[in-house]
C-alpha cells in the first residue's frame, strides 16, 4: 500500500511484527475492535464503496481449527526444515491460499486515486502497458492502493496480499484483476504460524507475542507465494506491512526473483539498514516519498528502489 492509511504513530512505538491469512469461509462472530479510523476513512472523498459498519467487521478467531485437515497440513509445513521452494509448501499455497476469480467476475468501476507512489512508479515505467505488480498489504484493494492505477490505466495484472481478514473480504469484493491471498508474508524462510493483533485505528499487525486478543495466522515466504502463482518476474512490488518490511526483504532471493521497482514503506523500519540492504541487492534509491494529506486520509512514507540495469 505504501501509504500509511492507518494511524502510524500508534504503530511506531509498538513492538510489532507482521501480516496474515485465512479462508473466508471460516468466520466467527463480530468482535468489536476499535476501528474509529476505519469509520472515519469511509467518509473520505473518493470512496464509493460502503465501508463495513462496526458490527459488520468480522474477525475470525482462528482459521485453522475450523478445518482440521488444512490445519494439520499447515503444521507439517511450518518447520525450519522446509526451503522456500519446497514443492509441498508451494502446492499448499496454490491449492489453499491463492484465489483467482478473474475469469468469473465482472470488473468494477473504481474510484481512482493515484497515490504519490503510483505517480513516481508510473514515471519510471513511462506508462508501460501490461505489466505485473504485487501489493502487500492490499488493504481493501482500492483506497490508497498503489497498484489499482496501473491495473485500470495501463492494463497491468497482479497479485494482492492482505493479512487482515475483514480488509481481505472487501478486497475480494472489488473484483480486481488479480490473484489474491488472505495471507501473511513470513519473515522466516519457511511457513510459520504467528499471532496478530488489531491495532487502534483498525489496522492489523503481527504481534511479538500471544496475548488474549491475538489471533493466529499462517505466514508464507514471499518467494513461495510467487512460485505458487508461477511468477518470478515482477515489474512493481509495493511493500507496506507495518514494520516487517526489512525482515520480509531479507527473505527474498533477489537472484531468483526479478523485481524491477519496489516501493517500501520506511516509517516503521530502520531506514539505514533498509537502504543498505537494497543497495547490496543491486538497487538504487530513486526517490524518497514523504507525503501527508489528512483531508483525504493519505500518508505516504516510502522509498522507491529501482533495480540497476533495468531497461524501461
Ligand atoms: C502453475 O503451474 C502449475 C504447474 O505447471 C499448475 O498446476 C498451476 O495451475 C499453475 N498455477 C497458476 C496459478 O497458474
Ligand atoms: C547501482 O547503480 C548506482 C547508481 O548508478 C551505483 O552507484 C551503484 O554502484 C550500482 N550498484 C551496483 C551493485 O552495480
């Protein structure tokens, strides 16, 4: 998302770790989390789609127990013995996690807002047509989306990854021309079960420990997820996962995945390390975005990295 659509300052001080997943079928009742910011966002101009009411915000307790079979398979995969390209891990993601309803659903007409990240990335790609993006987190697939612009204006396709189950439901409803996954990107090289919590402001983030309010979610390495959609060439990767950016980037085998441009939210991360890591991977920092516009609930603090040697 590249944009801090949620309350950044709340997150800054927290010891948070990362993103999620689950099959939409398994929901329990609404849990009344604080989501003032969500409700407020629904009043922002440029959003045609109704946001869920407070009562409508369904948070699953835990996706796993509702399907013992899937839970058991996942547990057998969630071990450090597994490699990122483990065929069983990749097949599990392909079968149970990735959704692709593109052939079946009509496209919707969206309210298009070009985020500051999308402005920069569009310039870099010189309005290239038919590219491929990945966006994590995808949020609701529309508001503050860094990638919808490319889908609508330049016929790109892509892959949206969103951990938060209620955002994910909304995202699916947008009928984006994308693969989608209600999933967490792992900060380890193998699948892992991690607790996540809903933050004040309606956002979710991986928690460093299990608490009475935390829920379990399944995380997968980014590379495993890309293998599951048979894709190793990505034009634009938008990474905004509330503090896990550096950890996620460290897991990515940049020699095996060809990613031309990344926007990475830096506001919850060690900026020096982030820049150093990307430099070591052969990227050049092309732009630092620092944009705040509370009137449209848009906050963007992103680095745009371009892979050396890419011909646009
Ligand atoms: C990826 O390739 C595998 C094996 O060729 C195939 O079974 C699968 O359907 C493909 N998946 C997608 C998402 O295209
Ligand atoms: C990438 O390009 C930048 C800017 O041209 C240059 O300073 C840097 O040394 C290059 N890095 C690699 C690994 O080639």
